[in-house]
């Protein structure tokens, strides 16, 4: 039996173990996905343990380690380096290689919603203005995906210095995200992406904000977040739920660890709600 770890804090609420263990069972693979609560000072020792143990296929990395883990790895895939964040590690012998599947998951989750809205296919935004809340690893992946599709990206973060650092380091064809204040009232944007954990404990991320046409909430919780609930109850607002991105990023990570196509429907069925 081999193991895959989830490295982060908090991870007790995570829906990833159920999804990946359902996928291993579906394909008859004798592997186990386990959450490992990991404080900041335990990140490097945990990676050292991964290097020593020869039955660890790899790991997912989640909040708050996605950026810090980069400098602790032996190799980082080019896209993950461009994003500046790693959410997936593959063990190659004693070498740890970092990847980012969040950007892929974000793109697929948005594309999956398009036929329901317009009957067409493809990425829903081009030359639009999108507000991203947060400036951590997930925000970086989403901001790069949106820039690559030709959009203007606004970034609002609790700590503005981190937003400035994100805006400086992400660039597509000379275009960078623009740092803006935390939103309130009526916004002149086409979509909003919540890439913070606000909502995990039942808080509303955007209490004072009139919602734009699209609301994308990355928070992957068993119960819908207050933001997702309000957006679904608002006319003409298209909602992308965090569980959808969770599913697609997980499928790509699964393929990196195992080298076989992910059983997407078995993974979807392991989620607590339809997405
Ligand atoms: P991260 O790298 O640790 O970044 C966290 C971000 O959230 C930072 O910008 C931080 O702001 C902000 N933040 C944290 N607590 C906050 C609060 N109470 N109020 C306002 N801002 C707060 O984490 P991450 O990996 O980017 O993950 C962010 C969220 O996205 C998590 O909820 C994670 O579960 C979710 N996510 C979901 C998926 C999915 O597949 N659905 C994939 C990736 C991430 P400061 O800079 O000011 O600390």
C-alpha cells in the first residue's frame, strides 16, 4: 500500500480524503490518502519524512503552505513556478517535485458552468474585469488563468503588501493585476472570485456588496457557504461552487501521482453535494 498526504492547516474539514480514497477504491489501487495537520514549523520536517519513506506517492499542499513550500522542493514544474505556488507534490525516489493543479481546476470549473448559462462552450471571460479576493496560492493560480485569457484582474487582500507582491510577480504580455481596496457597495466588475477561507466557518465574504453576474467561491465546504447561498438566491447570478474546482484539481493531481486517468464520476460521487 502506498500513501498520499494532505499537508496543511486546518485540514480536518477537508473533503479531499473521501474523494481520493473513492478514486483509489474504484480503480482497485491499494493506496490511502491521509490528512496531516501541519504547522508552519513542521513543513520542512514533513517533507524530509516524505523523502525518507518510500511508500509515499506524493502529497497535496494546502492553506497556508502553497507558496512557502516552493523553496523546500527539489524541483518545481514551470507552470507552478510561474504561478508562484504548489498544491501537488510527486515523490520521485527521494526527490520531491512540485506542481500546481489549482489553475487547471479553476479553468475546468468555470468551463463546466458555461453550457448551463449560454449553451456554448469555452472559458467564460475574455477582456472582462474580475475581482479576486485574496493574494495567497489559490489567488495566484486564478489570477494567472484570468490574465492568460485576456482579462483585467483586480486583487483585494486583507494584507495589501501581499497583494502588491502578487501583482508585481504575475505578468502576461506586460499586463499585471491591479491592487484595489476591499470591496463594498456596487462593483464595476463582471465577476468576483473568493480565494480566501472566508465562509469556512459560516461567515459571509461580501456582506456589503451587490453581487456581479458571476460569483466564484473557492471555499470547498460540505455545506454551501453563505456567499454561495446568497448568490444562488439572486436573479441572474451564475455561481461556481468551490466543490467544482476541488473536483477538477483533484483529478489532475490523482493523475500525476498514479499515471492513470482519474475516475471523475467516482470522485464526484464522493462529494457531499452535486456539482
Ligand atoms: P493561502 O495561500 O494561505 O492564502 C490565504 C489567503 O486568504 C490570503 O490572501 C489571506 O490574506 C486570506 N485570508 C485568510 N484568512 C482571512 C480572513 N479571515 N479575512 C480575510 N482574508 C483572509 O491559502 P490558499 O491556498 O490560497 O487558499 C485560500 C482558500 O481557497 C482556502 O479556503 C482554500 O481552501 C481555497 N481553495 C480551494 C480550492 C478548490 O479546489 N476549491 C483550491 C485552492 C484553494 P492575508 O494575506 O492577509 O493573510
